[in-house]
C-alpha cells in the first residue's frame, strides 16, 4: 500500500511541476506576442523609447483585459485586437491613469456599414461609430478602416483613433467637441474660436484639414486629433496654434515623430 501511495504522490508532484513550468512559460510568450504585434503594426509604438514601450504594452494589456472585442461577419485576429487597443491607448497615453468607463464592447464589421448597422447592400458609408441610446457602451468599427489606419497609405486618417477621441469627448457627458475633462476652463472659448475659424478656412478651400471636420464641433475635434496623432510634424508646420492646443489637450508633444 505504501509504495502505491508513494507513486501517487510522485505522479502528482511531477504533474504539478510540469504544469507550473508550462504556466510560467506561457506568460512571457503572451507578452512577447504583444511586443511583436505592436512592433509590426503600430508606428506610434515603434517611435517610443524603451520605457515608454513598456508602459504602452501595459496599457494595451489593461484595455484588452477590460473590453470585449467581437466580430460580426468577420473573424477577429490578434492583430485586430492590438490595433483596436492601440487606438484606445494612443489618445490617452499622456495621462497617468485613464479608463474608458463609457465603453464595454467593440464590435468589428468587415467593412463599411449603414445607419441600420447593416454591412451588406448599398448606401454603406460609415467607417466607425460610438453607440448611443440602446447601443450605449458599444463601438462599431470597420475592419477595413481599422487596418488602413495603421497602413503606410493612411496619411492623416485613422478611423479607430477618431472614434476613441469621440469617447474621450463624451466622457464629460456630451459629445460636443469640448472635452472638459482634458481642457482647462480658460481654454474653452479660445478652442471654440479656433474651431470656427478653421472651419471657415476649410469651407473656403484654404485648409488641408479633412472637410468632414466642418460637420460639427465634435467631428472637428476627432478629425484634427487624427491629424495630430498621424502627422504631428505636418500639423505643427501648417497649423502651429492648433497643434499647440491639441498638444496641451492630450498632454503629448509628438512633433518630429510622424507615426505614419
């Protein structure tokens, strides 16, 4: 009886040791995957210093741990998850501790969709959307637009960053282009004045900012934020006052560090 007990104990010890070793080895592999995918797909991350990269990885991991990402009509790859998480982290990277408390799910569609959330048929022009009403807490993104935003052909545009800036704007209770949680009170009126001045320039054909920014103040903020994070050097050169305002708003100075 004793030899049998000894064999059982030895077998349990061996089993525990092998599984413990497996678990210990799995965690670094997961982190290495994050690093590899970020290095491969996220230009913003590529330009960071080593200590900043570690912080970025932590924020990406924290986001993915708290948000559900699901595909509708398309599979969600690890690269998709990394691009979505990076899009969330980039606008808030200058803040010590920020959580998207107004988001629970990100839904990935294969391509553009319409106002009825259909991604097949005609009249599909929406690339991304932050939900409201019964869709509150949800974000819908086009997988094609997500991927393009981190490609070499992206230019000034990044749909996912655009939508996460809307979430930041919405965090004070209103999606109005004036993110009160990011903008000191004394800068609100100068910011609104700057918005309307630039909208007039866009409408007159005297600005390189995407005309979609003229839709309203909220879209102006999201569009110029894309420009700021994608082409900071170009924005600072062509729109120095706008660049300075956004740099203060997001607590990031990205000039000399174009990410696309």
